[in-house]
C-alpha cells in the first residue's frame, strides 16, 4: 500500500487563493479534497501553525506538528522506513530541502499538483 504524506503548508501555499487569511480553512479544504481520492493509499496530512486543530476524516489522518511541519514529516518518514514500510512512501511537497531530507530514507517525492490541481 502506498503512503502519501502531504506537506499541507507547502501544498496550500502553492495556490494564491487567499489561504493566508484562513490557514485552517485552507487546510480543511485540502483535507476534504484528499478524502475524495480513490482508496488504496494511506494519506497523512501534516499541518502546522494556524492549521493545528484540523481534524482527521475517513481516508485522511491529520498529524499536527508540534513545531516545524518539515521536521514532523521527516520523523514520520523515518518511522515508516524503520518499520520497513518505506518503499511505498511518497511525500508531497515542493520544498527542495525537505525533498532531500526524506529521500535519504528512501521516500519518493511528488509536487503539489499531485493533490492540488490548481497548484
């Protein structure tokens, strides 16, 4: 099973649609869009800052980073890799530094348009 770990701040920030006025609402819209994807993958949406408090829904587990969202994503990727589940990991972000960090654990990367068509 593929595991999709989504960098909410980076994906939401890829579209200039006013997200900065309501970061939590933008993260909830992204979560809801992800929940409509076809089954067959585990989806983890990592939120930070003003988006903390967004709740999980069926099909999407929301993980609120206690600090940096990037650091939390690396922790999650490392944990999956340690359990031997790293082969199916895909991190959705355009952040070059984050991409480098998660690739060190064997994760693949995809850009925001993978989950946010307008991005």
